[in-house]
């Protein structure tokens, strides 16, 4: 397995890929999409880096099940399907 990137510039680039290219009006960025993290990180940290926050304990995962016709896909244990790329 490769190492996880420890380079801030790579994290910044990944953030750009996740959020997409936005627009600037009078020097203020308007992102194309809003990213919300369901995380154990503090809400204040998420907001400080312009990300939404949601308490994972308040999410009913099963409410997303069997909604493919609506464009909603629940992938149980999706984290087990993540891979690390070697540098």
C-alpha cells in the first residue's frame, strides 16, 4: 500500500476537485456545490474552512435505502472499498 499524501497543496487540489470550479463576483467565491461533512471534527473547524457540518449520530442511514429510482444510492460499508494510490 502507498502512503497517504501529507502535502497541503495536494489536499487543496483535491478540495478543488470535490467542490468544482466556482465563480467570483466582486472578489467573493461562489462554489458550484456545497460540501457537507458528517464527521467527528468540530462544527467550528468545518465552518472555518467553508464546509458544512452534520453530526453523524443524527443520520438515519437506512432512510437512504431502496431509493435508486430517486437517484439516491446507499452503499453500505463504502469505506471498505476505498483504495490508496502509491506515489
